[in-house]
């Protein structure tokens, strides 16, 4: 089916984003190459061309992504654009036609349906409800058929067969839901058709009834000559690509009257060689696959309207292998958003990065690439919008995330500067106005290298016993003696860089004198991000006093 999914009027209820589609919206073209083996090796099969960037990339081919392709003839996208469906004829000698689903983001192939009534499927279209309509130009009983295929179960049902259908290759869906089929007509030494030069046939999707829309005859016109592919515009306009090397490469057919008009010619000095399938663009222009072009490998041709001027949109001997199938998808780029916390951290502390605010206008899933160290390279990627990283050394970085939608559109976001402080504060010159705990206040002095918080802990020495590497209260069965330290008090103060003091009142709880014995004072500084200094210790003592 040649259509732009988000521009289909019948799809508005399914895809609300369609209402915002505009003539200047960006788009990408998917192409199905007929040749899947080139010089004895797997070749590119599904390509994506992005006219905005000029990129031409391989989406899927036989190999790690699957091995289902034999002779692809057409492809169409799901209403949301999250899947591509390929009609593959298989080997011509056997009834082994198939419909293949391709993930546009990964290129992974999966089988939707095969065999049964699928002999030589030559065209495919996707309805607004996601149902597949597959055109088989041979048919299980010897007459060409239009099949309805359930994409979830693969179940096949005949919509119509024979009658006006003789040698069909193209199928599309009109805004009202009817099917439009191009019949290519007679082939010398092969197929003999009543409509010798071909025709456009309308099929009622519910009843299977067929009517001729237009053919090479008066009063319709004499422009149809072996039409291969078909496209239907949002207003119902029917576009055909004449495969025959006639004077008219692309023609338009009025859906009500059947009258034919030239869109673009195919004279000897024109770009076209063997045009295959057309697709309408958001701006009303047309893109067409050509089986050969001038390099015999084919490519994409852009047709400007109303002039009909032709230009080669994309051509590549390395990637194009006689293309047939074509699908154009409007694809607006995603929006990228990034936040992280904390914005200042100590060395070794994990930072959490969150890109879940990123959005795709068409509602498709995104792939996230992370440049967390801000060096310009995206070191990791995945489908999850969150990441975490710890930095071991001091640095200042601007982290970034790049989001990519399934059709290759990208956006990058950053969220300010991340500061990493891996330098420990230096606490020095730790001393006390007295080391005698006799109930009088004591001032502990120090010097700090940067702003932070200093914690002073006063502890008493008590006898203990060693148990599992710890010094605990003495109890039966424990023999190894040790000194355990019982905290008396802890004081924490926020201080600036430079000299500082902490005052200890020299008494215990409720103002009581401290019990005689050995004590110690320990001081440690923590900076604003949590780096901790070396611990400094002073020995203290409490004398036995007469009360």
C-alpha cells in the first residue's frame, strides 16, 4: 500500500497525531529490494532513505536479523508505523509465498503467514484497523486473489478472486475503505488478459465486488500501459506507475470519473527507466521506485508537481538491488529531555540520569544513547530511559543523551554541568586547650582546607574481649582482652575554610562529671559533597576527683 500512515483520513481515530500532519513534515522512505543475494552473499533487502539527512541505511537483510526473504515484492507500514509488512513471493515454482514482519528499529524479521493461499504475493496494504490486504497474482486455485490476513494470527481469508484481476501487482486503500488494485495486463508468451494494457480495479473490501475504475480505453484515456504500483492520496486521487517504457511514467486517475492525466513522462532523456511503485509525499509531490535507473541497480526518483520534473532522490550500487516495494512514512523527530541528580557529587558516588521526559510525536518507543562523561562519544545505548554512573576523579562534565525513534530521527539533550569532587578535605592542627577532663570546658581547635562539617566525638576506654574481629563487652568464653571505646558525646559543627574551634563543656549527661579513666577525642571533616578527611585523635583522661 502506497500511503502516508499519519495522513490517512480513516486513521485519525487511531492515530491522533495525524491531525497535526503538515505539508512540511519530514518523512522517510522504506524500500524493498527484490534481489536478496548479490554475488553469492546476502544483500541489503529493506532500506531506509532519509531525504533530510541524505542517509541511506540497511534496515534488514538475511543474516543475524533473520533469513526469511526470498523475493520481496512490496511492503507497507502498520498504522502507527511501528512495524513493516513485506509481501514475499518465495520461490516461483512453489506455493511458498509469505508475509514477513520487520521491526523498523532493529530489522528483526518474524513470519506473519506463509503457504496456504499465499502462492506469489505481489502487493500488500494495511488498513486503518491494522488488517493486512495481500494481493496474490497467481492464486491458490489459479486465479489472482485479494486476501485478508490477520497480522496477529496469520489467518487468511479470500476477499475476491479472478474476474477483472488477471496479472495484478499493486494494491492500496481508498479513504472510504475500498481497495484499489492495478492489473498489469498481458505479458508476451505468458499471461493473456482481457485488459491487455492493464487496468485499475476497485474492490469492495466487505463483499469482494469488483468494478473497473479506469483502463486504456475511451472515455478514460490512453495513458495506462502496464501499471505496476498504485498510491491513493488523502483526497482519493489515484496514482499509477507504468512499468512499460512508454511516454508516461506516472499518471493520475480521477477516482470518480476514471479520467487519466500525466504526472511525469518517461521519454528517452528522462530519469526513469522502469518505474515500479509510487508514493505520495506530505507536500503533494511523489517519490517512485525505479527497478533499473541508469546504473541497472535502481533507486528512488522524486517527481515535483505540477511540473512533473524528475530528480534522482537516492541511488547506490552498493545498497539498491532492483527495488520494487516502497512505503513513505511521515516521521517528525522526537524531543529529548535529560535531568540528573545530584549535580555536585563526591568521587565514587553514583549519579542518576533520567531521560524519561523524552517524547516521540507518533508515540513510538525510543532508543537512548548516553554520553555521560561529556567527551562527545555516546558510550552506551539501550531502550531504558534511565542510567547511572559513578566518577572516580574530580571533573566537570556536561552529560548528554541522544534519543532515536524507530525510523532513525534523532534529537540530543543536555542538562547543565555536573561537578565531581574527589578531593578529600584536609583537617590539620587538631589540638585541645586541655587534655584533662575535670569538669571544666575544653576548646578543640583545628584548621580546615575547605568549607564543610567537622564532627568531634568523645569516647571512654573500657575493658573488652575480642570476638569475631570486634571488641565487645567481656563475657564468659571470651579470653582475648582488648580496649573498647564507648561514646560519651558527639558534636557536629558546620565551619568555613581556615581555623575553627569546637567547645566541649567537659561533662557528661545532665552535667555530671565524667568517670575517672582514659578517654579520647576524635575529629573528622566532611565536605559539602560527602568527601571525608582523615580522622585525628587526641588522648584525654579524667582524674578521680573529690566531690
